[in-house]
C-alpha cells in the first residue's frame, strides 16, 4: 500500500464500457512523516469515496483489481482506504480530525504515551 494525497480528479470520456461511472482521482505520493508531496503522481480509481485533500492508501498491480468496485476492470491503481491517523515512534504525524489546523499533531497533544483514549 502507498500513502498519497488526493490532488484532484481526472475526466475521461473515451474509455471501455467497464470503466463507465468510475471516479478517477489524481494522487500525489507523500512522505509519511512530513506529509509533503513527492512530486510523483498517479491516477487511481476511487473505491471508497475519497475527497480532494484527503490522505489515502492506494494499491497497484493485481491488488488494484480486488475491490468490489474494480473486479474485472482494467485498473493498475485503486484507492482502498482514507487515512485517519499516522503514528511513528509514539508521535502522531497526522490526524484527520485536526487537518484544519495543519493536519498533524504530536503524541502529547493527542494523549500521553502516543495512544488515543
């Protein structure tokens, strides 16, 4: 699985019938600690209802065709989850709930010992 931020949408009017109605999103891979974009983009099929600006997990290769949304469809990248928290070494580097205040918080700000109540 790869961490990325949803940067926008991609529209394609000429595609196989099996791709009709699928939502295509532009994803930028991010650093898990700094949350900064790596300038590396991919188009992924949205299987979870992700929104612009959200941090997501996506999968590639044959795993991209294993969701209910993508079974039997020509996909090489599929969004499979919206991320709620990222913790590294007892420090929360991202919390979706605090995204309005920059998207990151320390473990101390979220509770002692790096765990949420």
